[in-house]
C-alpha cells in the first residue's frame, strides 16, 4: 500500500478531485488555473499509475467509472481533512470563531444572545456569516453552523437546538380589523408564505377538506421577510414562536392560536466530527446548548414537539 501511495503525486489527486467534483475537464482547468491539456495529461498519468480508467470520455462530457467514483469519494474526504488540518495549523491561536447560519436564526435568536458569549469569552472574536447554503467546512473561516434540516449531514456532528414549529402570527391591528377568532377565519385572510406550508397547517387543525382557500398574497422562502410583512399589518404569516417570542411579548405580533405544525426537521448546531474537541468549538457548543435549554419559549416548543436540546443527529 505504501508503494502505491508513493507513486501517486498529491497534486494529481487534487486535479482528479476537482475534475470529478465539477464533472468537466474544462471547468477543472479554470478552477485550478491550468490548461485543459494539462488537466487531461494529469488524469491520464494517474490512470496509468493506478492501472484503471477513472473517467468515461464521451462527446462533450465525461463521467466517472465505478473505480473513479470510489476514488472521488476518498479523495474528497482526504483533501477536506488536509484543508481543515492546514487551516487549524494556521489558526493555532484559536482567537476567531466563524459561525455560518440562516438569516432568521441569526437575527431573531442568535444576535440577541451572542453578546453574552463574547462577555464570557473575551479572548474570542466572533465572525458570523449569513448564508442559506449548508457549509461543508472544508474551506477556511467557518467553524460551526446553525442550520435547518434533519441533522443528518455526512461528516458532521449535529446537536439539536430548536424545533421547526410554525404558528399563525399577525399584527394586533390586523387581527382586530379582520375579527379573527377561529382558524376558519384565516380562510379569507391575507396569507403570507408558501402555499404548501399553509396547507400543512390547515390540515393539522382539521380544515384540510376545504379545497378553496385563497392563495397566499405574498410568497417567500424567507421566514424573516414573511413575518416582517405580518408585523407591518399586511398579512398573516407562519412563524416559529421561539424566534418571535420577543415580538409576541411586546405586542408587535399576536399568536392567533395555540396550534403549531411541524414542517419537518429542526434547527441544529453542526461542526466537523473530527473537530469536536477544538477548544473554541467546544466552548461555543456548550454555551449555545445552554442558551437553547434555558430559553422559555424553546422549553415550551420542545415539550410540544417531543424533542430534546442536545440530542445527536
């Protein structure tokens, strides 16, 4: 095995992994700053060294062979480990914690608490990146993620934080104007949000047989935007009562009914498994789990959903 590895240059693996990931010699050449001919030569040389074809070459496209697929998976993981190890070496002082998260969670939950973490950890600077894409943490800068989903992400360890529960919210002025007293009243109310989410909520409360609800007047995949529309009195939005507990308490929003519907998944803290013991990650993990455990609104939501803060994904 050692003799085989000695015959394979690391740079050839890097070229192969990029080509396999982009599924194109041309795009790999652009990404690596090489010519297409150089990329093709490196792949041919690697195939000769291994004694197996790695790509099927067809007109205007390439695809991985079964051997190529096996090597691609291993190469991606190995190069990811090398990138993270190199990043850790360059960041040995551990003075910056990079957090990637969703907009709604960042503005409605994390931002109001993050100052407490910084007070308790004055030696750490915090960098927050708001991005809807799930990071694989292979690049520099990001250490932990606060994400929505199942908690099952390859290579990541995930800890449960907040249930994905949604309930109708609106301004007190709109509630009074429309005289909303029962869930059936929402059938004629201006709704904000994705039709399938409203359909799930109506089904949850037993109104699924009414097949003529008005379509939502504002459709968005951004919860923060939807609830902002509700605060402005322009409609009824489905929002997570944990994220909007403050606005409900101060009267900006009215939680119309006790019923909440789970739309699947939840909000999780995630980080690479092999970095679980990195001090800055461990400190943030312990802190954010304690914040979730002691949040009154989240305690109620977890009780309703049957989920427990800190559960491994």
